[in-house]
C-alpha cells in the first residue's frame, strides 16, 4: 500500500511529549497547535502518551484541544480531560512498593512514589525534584511513605550509582516479585543520572495505546504514533504507523516507518501532521 493511502486511513495520532512534541526547552510550537486543530475536520483525533503525571499534561491537552483520553505514567493511567473519567489505572501492589523502599534505603538510592496528582518523597530523598525527569509534576515532601503505598502508579528510583540500580533491578524481578514491569535507563536530560521505574506488568505506553484504541474502536493500522526515546519503544512494537522524529535514538528509528526531516526543536511533529492533512485532501 502506498504511504499516501496509509495516511489517508489514519484516525488517531498518539504523540510522546518530551523530546518529541516539545522543544528541548519545553516549548510547544504554535504551528503544531494550528495543525492539530485542523485534524478534527478530517475525523482524526490527536492525543498524548507520556511518562509524565496526568496532572502535568492537562494544560497542554487544553491548548491542543484534545478530546480523547490521555495516556500518562507510561501507560499506568488512561484518563480523559477535562472530565477526569478513568479508562484504566493500575496500582503497584503495596507489598512491592514497600520492598522497593526497603531496597532503596539499603543501597543508598533516591526513591519517589508517583500518584495521579503528585510525586511524593521524604526528607532523605530531598534531591528528587532536582533529578527526576517527570516534567511539570507537582512534588510533595511527606514525613513518611507509610500513607502513600496503596495508590502508587509508579515507583521511581534515581541515582548516579549505576551498579546499585542494576542490582536492585534484579532483586525486583522474578523470582523475588511477580507481575512487575521494570525499566532501567539513562536520563534524557541529566548527565550521569540513571532511573529504575517500576509499574504493574502490562502498563507500558504500547499497552496503553492498545487499550485506548480498543476503547475508541479503532484498528491499529488506522493509528500513528510519534516518539523519540527508549520508553517509546513499546509504541513502536505495535501494528500502527510508526514515526520517529529526527532526534530520536537509533533504537526507535530502527522500528520507524517514517523518520521526520525536522527534529523536536523544529516542529518534527508538525511535519508529520502536514503529511496527514495533505493525504486527507488529495484525490
């Protein structure tokens, strides 16, 4: 099938935010807002899939006029805006949250508990707001994690102790724990900082994307995803049309059906939307 024919059939576009939709300094190109606002005329919906908290992307969703649910916390939460209707949420079991806290304390790792509305940290982990990549989040210092273990969507450890993080990564896998997804990766914006993120199994961006399409009754070949970073890989392993912005890591580009000529600082997402609009209006 020709690319134009594929693009004509697109009904849903799901975009990553940081490093993809936004520039390196966190700005949204006004041109992409105008382009996104044109999509509904052609029965195309636009939404976001991000590692950010839901509360950290609602202003962006309002600016873009998004009218379908948002995928946040790398798929751990799918929630509409502004209605606030939850399509999917998945909390880490309390016993595993407490185990993670114990291991973090033992191996001198910073740890935070991510909820829908805020990221919670204790005094011992007071550097968390400075070293986390959860942009736009509200951070809240609490005396203890005891009252925050039961509704945790994601546990994040952050440190420059790479070996300690790798060891804890192993201790939070089978056979020590069952039913957890773990991601270990380097910071996108901070030198020498590494992260270990822990969520329930089946809560990747890709799984969130599949759940959203099922809810919308849209088939995967009728959807497109746009991304740049390692946590976008699960999106690029689905049956949709896959777009990597020019600044994407090679692991993402390897799976892409199309790589934009422009990067995130030059409205790479807008380049792809222009292609969609051109295909929709061509005969």
